[in-house]
C-alpha cells in the first residue's frame, strides 16, 4: 500500500501538469481549426 501511495505522489504531479498543458493546447488548436475553416470565405471576399 505504501508503494502505491508513493507511486501516485511521484506520478500525480506530472499527470496534472500534462493535463493542464493538453487543455491549453486544445484551446489553441480549436482557434487554429476555426481560422482554417474561415479561410475560404476570406479568400472569396478578397478576390
């Protein structure tokens, strides 16, 4: 049991940091996808 608690405490922090960073990257990727999807309309407006 003590080994399990030690493993969770060792691995828990990196997991939390990873999930936080993935959440931030996901938000930025959503913005990139939205920008790419609106690109054809912008190109039509220019031409």
